[in-house]
């Protein structure tokens, strides 16, 4: 049985910081929320130090250890940036190789702390959220949890022109994690693996799936994304309000969204929140399609402003053709907004007719036509779409809030410690 009042957790979060991007936000949420219930030692990369210190770390009785591998990460990132100016995804894949250097240094430091008398009950590696993030921390001899992981998602076959722009030939770099895992024994030595999606589970070797538990990697801050009444129904005098939030990259499908709204024969307003390498091209599309009055690009915004914009929407649209997660869908659902997404990857497991519509991942033309019909249907059946938003909020409260996620994690910790005792 557990002998201390608080479970002592060594939390490894390579990416961790409020307002630093989706995965870093995940790391921050795990750290700041777990620290209220457990005695946390956070180990993270030194590049996160400014953001963490600005947020007031250490929190409560937690400890923070910063690992410095900028001597490797900086030159690697600059080199990758020279070759991949348009697509952030291959740039991210190559830059992520720094994780393995970070992990090696972090494990060495933790071993030294153990020799000096430090103790932990649980080791939990929360970011990166990819199965390629094989960690040596499972070798510390302490019950260990990996994840929630989200990955092993295949590339869609019906959008070749989009995926070509994403340099999908580089995706085999992901297999490097499996090679390292083979030698390090990360999944072999892990006590538990948290899997976010079906594709992630199927990507884990079958002999280890008995260790897996289901838990989505994304969560929602219900205080930030509060439920609000649906706007007055769209009409000839009240434009249909559509919102997209995400990085402006080829696979996010914003070009298809612009093509779809161009054909609408009723008033609408499309707000596009985010930044990325495709912004210049998309703004050119807006001009060429004659949509300068109806389409607004806001750039990146703080989460508080994102929440305010989503609350003004009749419908939230994420036409991404290769989305492993779908945090923005959950945030839109949290404010009681219906959602539109593609039936592929993470969104396929979040969205159904109860909360919105999934468009078939059968090609660009089908997606564009599906978007047009969905937008028309919001005008024709406003009450149906309002109720979909309400159901989305109910599901987020029950399944996807950060409070629900942390409660699940603590129950997993106790399960492992009971088994150990």
C-alpha cells in the first residue's frame, strides 16, 4: 500500500509551457494540475524555462529540473529549417530527434538523484505524445507510465496533392523511435501505456497491448472554454458564422474550406485563427476568390481570445485530412458549438452525428461538396445543430475535461502501486 499522503511522481515533459503550442500546453496542464494532488518532480527541457518561470514555477511543493541540450537542438533546428521552409511537419520530425538526447541526459541525472537518496513512486512520461518517444526513464526501476500517446496514423490515400506538400516521404523518420525502443526497451519495461486512439493502439506491438489503457492526450480547461448559448440562427440578415482554429499547413485543409464557402449563396463570415507556412498562399486564395469581406485571418491568438471567437460561431470546422488528435474540436464542443471534421484519424473517434458531422475522407472534391451541404444544413436545421452543440458540451464535461483526465491518471497510479505492494 502507499505509505505517503501524496504520490511522488517524476513527471517527464520534454515540451511544457503555457501558451507555447498544443503539445507544450498538454505538458503544462499535466504538471500544474498533478501538482495539486501529488508531489511532483518535473523534468523538462531548458527551452521551456522562461515560460514556466513566467507562470510561477515551482507550483506548490513541486520541484523542477531543467535539461539543457541546446548545443544539439539549436544547430539541428536551423539545418532542418533551411530544407523545409513551407511545411512545418517534416521540420518538426527532424527537430524532434533532440528528444533522444534530452532523454539520455535526463535519465543520467535522475539516476544520480536516486543515488543521492531521492525517491519517486511513479515515473510518468507525458510529452512528446508520440509513440516514437522511446524513453530510458523506464530503466530507473520505478513503476512507469508512458503517454497518453497518439500516433501510428497512416497517411490518407485520397489526398495526394495535399500530402505531397507535406513531404510525406519523410514520415518513415518516425520509425527511428521504434528502433531506439528496440534497444532501450521502453515499451517492454513500461508498467502501463496510455493510448489515445485505435490507430495508436494498433501501432503498439501486440505483446504489449495488455499494458494499455485508453486515455485521450488532449483535455479541455472548462473554466476557459465555458458553455454559452448558441447565436441567433443564421438567416439572410444574420450571417452564418464559421470558425477554424489551427496551424495553417497544407494538411489542415483550409484551402478546401475557402473553396467551399466561395459557392455559398447566403451571407456568411469565416474566421481563420492560426499561423503557418500556408498563410500567404491562403490569403492569396481569399483575394482570388473574392472573399476579402467574408473571410478574416487573425493570426495566432491567446487561448482567451480563441475561446471568445469560438463562442461567436454557429459551427466550428476542422477540415484536416490527417489529424491524429483534435484538441480544437474538443474546445469548440466545450463552448457548446457543433463541429464539422473529416472521417479520419483522431476526429473520426471524437465526432459523430450527436455532436456534428464527419465528412468522408474520399478526396478533395467530396470534402468540398460535403462542407457546402453541411453549411446549408446549419441554416435549414438550426435547432438540430444547436442541440449538437449542447451534446458536445455534455461529452466534454464527462470524458474530456482536464479534471477527468487527471482523476484517471491518479487512479492509474494507485492501481500500479497497489500491484507493486
